[in-house]
């Protein structure tokens, strides 16, 4: 299970809507206790690909985020990105590029602009399974 504060979800949605129609992206950090993860901080990063169909995190921003996590005693829990025109599920490319099986991969769909949908996934060996995501 992974928990995310409503205000952090709202930050993700606002950033994704601002970047629309391109994919938006970022990192999530927090604490973990076995299978339970709690997101304590959301990082809004730049998609240097500037694409509707894929993303690459800005390496300088990614390094700054990791340094901030370490300084604040947080663990890197995974990443998030938006799908401007497709459902909240991993694409074939998302699965292929999911190198860290311990990470959570959150995907926000803006397909229905009035009703954004976010889900979190565990991806291992090109197989994805939905994680329980609780908004608090």
C-alpha cells in the first residue's frame, strides 16, 4: 500500500495540467515500512523530452531532488508521470523502462480532463500490477 496526501495529489494534477498536452513527471519520496509506503514529498520535475508520449527527467533536477531527500531523511519511493491522452496504466515503454522493481510508478491520466485518475503500479520484468493507493 502507498499513501499520498490530497494536497500532494493536487500539486501533481496542477503540474500535469500546466504541462498539458505534454507528459509531466516527477519523483516521490517518503518513508517505508515493509510493503507500506507513505509519500512525504512530491517533486515536480521537467520533462526534457517535451513529448506527449514519453518523458525523461531533467538530470540536474533529479540530482537536486535526491540530495533534498537525503538531507531530509526521506527514501526515494519512485516516480510519477502523466498520460495526457491515455488511461492511467503503464504503457509498453513505461514497463520496458521500469528498471527499479522496488519503486512505485504513479501514473496520472488526464484523458478525461474534468476527472483526472491516478494509480500506482509495481513493475517487474515487464509485468505491472496495481498497488493499493490511498489518498489521505
